[in-house]
C-alpha cells in the first residue's frame, strides 16, 4: 500500500509540474498554478475531520482568493485550469482516503485588498444533489451538450461547426441520454478515432478523446452541486 501511495504521490507531483510548466510562459511573477494546487492540498489536510473509522470528511467547495493581477492571469487560462486543479484535488483526496460531502467545486475570486503572490483559500462542506453536465472541449472552447444528439462537422448545418477542411460537413455525432454517452462516425471520408483507435460506434467514457481530421475533441462530464445545496461550515486558509 505504501508503495502504491508513493507512486500516486509521484504521479500527482508530475501532474503539478505539467500544470505549472504548461503555463509558465504566461506568468513572469506572482501566483503560479502550482501554488494554488499546494494551497488546496494543504487546505484538505488541515480541515480533514475523522467521522468514523472508515470516513474522513474534507471540504468540497473552495474559493481561491487572489490579488486582482493574479486573478486576471489565472482566469485568462479558462476552464482548463479549474479542470486540472479539480483532478489534482480529487487524486490527493483518493490517496489520503478522504471523502467529499458532495460534488467538488473550485472558483477563483478577485480580492482588491489582497497582496500579489498570496493565495487564500476559503473552504466549505456543502451537502446537496449533484448535477452532471456533459461538455465537449474543442480548440480551447467549451461546448455544453444540451441535446440528446450533437453533430460535429465543418458544415454550417452541424450543431458544432469546426474550421477544419480535413473533416466532413457532418463528421461525427455524440449521443447523450442523461447518464451515458456514445460516439458515432457519420460515414465521414477520413474516419474518426476514439482514444487513438478507429471507431464507427462506441460508448463514450468521460475524458475520452475523439480525433477527427486535425481536430481533437475531449468529452468531459462535470459534477456540479445543485443550487439547493446547504452550507455546512466555512473555513479560511492562507498560504
């Protein structure tokens, strides 16, 4: 078990370096993504509460409070940063056997009085139902799936039009029934790949990658707490 946790911890550190390295050229000073990751991990460890022998409860809603300049730099990355932070927090929780009361939520907040380079974490245990939102990330843009059938192609009559001359007008479709997804190639000229393997029709698991022509499509299912959630306590931590 120790060897497994050690490998997992090394994997997390590798992801942190990847997150930090991917955006290093964006920031010359101030907060880096890895600073936020470290602050979130410390917040989990500090606020962990032993409920019983088999359950350690940790906060599931986090507000990352930043100076305006730091906030603007982080916000410029878009949803990719929140996705990476969420995955790292979930992996740390799994390694430490922590439990969340409900869906994980991380938001960035600009605080005029905050000093640049400082990360302050406000956390809360929030109970509530989970709403699952499927999305498609294409060329840096996020497209929520709002219908049972979403067609992707270069034609104007596709539900999502992609500027890629190497794909068909109606190239591929994603089906969503509220719980499960499926990807179907629509008889395209150049075919479609699912996680690197040619596909005609297949179940679509979260974080799968669909390749059509030169275009990469990432399918994600995001968990969000419902508006009816109730706050079970708030705490603050400072880096």
